[in-house]
C-alpha cells in the first residue's frame, strides 16, 4: 500500500475568503483533518473551516499540553512540547503510512512561526508531505491600516514581543519598518521598546486582522492592557519614492 500524503494547509489570516483556491479544495475534500488547539477551546483553525468539511471527515484535535502556564525559558516548557509534538507526529505518520491523506490546518502560513513546522520536521523523512503557503497575518495587518508598509529600499524587521526589551529596542532602531508579533500581554514591553527606538509615534496596533473582530488604532491610543492573541504592532517605512 502506498503512503498517503500529509498536507500542511495554510488558511491565511482569518477571513475564509483570503484562503487560497488550493487550500479550499484540499480542506473540502479531506478525509482526515488535524488541527492544533488549546484544551477546552474549539481552535481558531478549526473555526475557520466550519461548514467546509465533508460529513464523514475524521477530525483530529491536537491539544497543546501547555501554552502560557509555564515561562518560555523553563526547561519544562520545551520538554512538554517536545513530547507533545513527538506523539502527534507518530499518530499522523501512522495514518499516512496506512494510506490516508491527512490535512493539517494551519493558521496563517505553515512555515511562518507556525506549530506545523514542528510536525513537519518529524514526519517529512517518513511519508510524503506537501505544504500549501498562505497570506500571513502581518500582511493582513498592514493592509488593514491602509498604509503601505515598505517603500523603495526600506528594510523590514519582524520581531517577537517575547524578546528581551533591550533587544527589541535595538532591532527596532536599526529597521525602517517593523512588525511585532506575539504581542498579547507583552504590549507594555513593546511600547517601551518603541519609545526607546524613537518609533512609538508612528506605531499602530492591529487586532484580529481580516477577522470580524478587527480593530486598527494608533498604538498611543491602545493603553497598556494586554492585547488579544491575534494582535500585531506595526511601524510603516518611510523610504524612497519616485
């Protein structure tokens, strides 16, 4: 029996109409659909495809053992997640080895800060794997501001709100345009780093880009409360123009 294929399918930033034609086709035809989620939640990826799955599709919910309960630098965090990814990789690989195609739903793009990457590295040498790219959340976010993010020879830097504040400020200062992901509870740190870099007055906060809950505001008006999970801070470039 020939092995089935594992498809890492990017669903885009949140609006189902921004899903690629290929992603739509694979989702609607899938016999086995896997998706990541936090325990007790429906999962954003699964919510995005509501009404699209075959009635007989087998759903595989892959529930994280930890999310924010343990600090990122705690060895237990990496250990828990490593065991989790190894376990689900074995399950997905076994399904594919039995001949089943498995569609893994991925928020945004599968190869851009996504959980699918950890599954991909564990199964790609055992069964066929195909990755379907998608529009990223940051692309939807800067589009939502109505302002081009880069001009001419602007340098764009993508940062994580979980980084040390000093590192954030240094990289922000060196870049022409900035995208900060993983904002959430790190919003005050991101704001301070932008102030240190002299870019706070040009920063925007975009929450839930392309989704029904989308909110776009200057960062100065956002306050210091934690931002929703799907939030991005942007600084647009001001580079060369004809």
